[in-house]
C-alpha cells in the first residue's frame, strides 16, 4: 500500500528541529521503515540536517519542499504587523505566503504520483486542495485528516475525505463539529519512543550535567519541559519555585519558543531575564529529542502546568515514561494520559502558582513514596503509549474507516 503523509511544512521530518506533530510523524516513519506491506512517502520542509537523518530510513521516501528566504522574510514582516495590530507581542509567526506556495507544490506532487492513501497531519490549509476536480477525482475516498489540535472554524472536507483520526477523546468531542457529522472518527493515542525516556544515565553523567549548570550534586532538581510560551505555564512554574521553602532545590527549564529555529519571543526574553537573576533557575534552550532523556533522568520531579486545553500532552507522557513524579493540570486531554492515583493534577485557578508551590513541597518532602507512584505510572504508560502500538493502531484505524 502506497501512503503519503502531508503536514504543515513548518518544521522538517525527521524531527531534527523538534515539534510534537513532527515527532509523531517520525514515529510513523520508523514503523513504515520496518513494514514490508507499506510504501510510505513523507512530504517535508527541506532541511539539511533532516535530509541527512532521513538516510536512517531507506525504505521511506521523502519529498522535500524548499522554503525560499524571501517567503520567510515576507511572512515574518506580516507577523510583525499583526503583532502591532492585535497588540500581541508573542503572536506565533504566521506563514500565509508559505502556505500558498507549499500548497501549490503539494498539489503538483500529488498529481504526479498515485497513492492509495493520503494522510494530512494537522495542516488545516491543505484540505482545500482536494476541492479541485482533478485531486478530488483522483483521491476520492482516500484522504484522512489526523487532527492534533483544537480548531475554531469549520474545515470543509472535500468528497475525497474518508475519515478523521483524533489524538484524544477530548479532542474528538471538541473537534467533530469542524468536519461535519458524516465523517467517521477514530481516536488513536500518540506514541513515544519509550526507550529514549527509560534510558539509564550513570551517576557520572548526572554529575557532569549538574556541573554544566552549576547545580550541587545533592540538590533536588525540578524540571519543566516544553515550548516557552505563556499557555504552557512556565511562568507559573517559576513563580511557584520562587515561593518554595526548599532553598536547596534547583529548577531546570528545557525548551524554546520556536524549537530549534532560533527565533525568540518577547515572553521568552522576559523569562530569560528572570532566570539570569536567580542562581537556582537554569534554562537550557532548545534540546534535541534524542537528548531529552538525560534531562528527565536528572530530574527528581517534573512540573508541567499547562494553562490551555492540551489535545493530549506528550510531555506528560514522557515524564511518566521516565519514571518521574509528575505535577500537571487537568486541562484538555491531560487526564487521559495519567491519573490522580500516581500524579498530581491541579485545577487552573488564579492561585495556581501557590498550588504548584504546595504540590512541589509535598513531593519533595516525601520523594520515596512519590518515586514509587512514578514507577507505577511508568508501567502503565509503557503499555499505552509505545511507538509500536501507535503505528499498529494508526494502521487499524485506517483499515476500519476505509470499510
């Protein structure tokens, strides 16, 4: 079976620049590379590092879309203007011109090839491609949309569409209206490279990493991992840490606003200033997916207080796979990733930073008990969120909807 995967072309695949959706697509790439029944083609933004990484998957084909510098320049200036008009200095970059150009390139590539199935990964500007007579006819009943985020407008699927895959029941419930009632939905939880987060880090490796950030050997480490954006709750983590009575603990913040693309928002700069002024708070910037495991291994506690309706919550899954006590919130699909039995799930209120500080103190004051709970959560996560299970469940969902 010949399958094509399309995406938003903002970050490349393999996921050398990060990105939750891109990481999920690479999980599918890994599965297809070992699957003799599938011929997978991935449409990706061109990136030299991704091009080199793609050689690890000889049985998977890649169609590279190059983004000219002038298009990036125009889109950045459009975003700057929108930030002024909307008075939102942290507005994420818009890519209107690149969407038009990449859509045209995608159409040309789809017409030149014959695929049995086409999966659109969360790119809401691509369904319109299949409204054209040529593509609608050629791919009638062969196109599936894999939704990873809440959408706030109707997405009018063409006759080519055959179904929608959602990453959580929460997202299915809140996104179904976008696609109409006639399309079948399937829920498939995301998969994670479990071995990457179970990795054993030696005592010497931990000490070297602590030394890099000038953290004392015996100091407990609180970890935040994620995009450095207001909705991820990183500022509330910092505020809670500043209220913490435990003056021996250190906070490590892993992530950037734009993954590995080198852009920095005003919010990120302001947070960076707070970090620089506090001797026990450390920011790593962007960390490659392959390196994340050692930061989780360094942590005694992971705090991920998302403020928005998380479609599922990959970092919450990662923390559990690493066997670390987890403090998070009950927003969106997060409760589908863990339970109050083994983790702390908080309500998002105006007192969130105080609640976080209390929860941090609770865990740090009784680490052995919470470490035991974390290991129980780890076993459950391994059974529910492996890459292998994710790949098989995607195949099963496509097969069932195709009937």
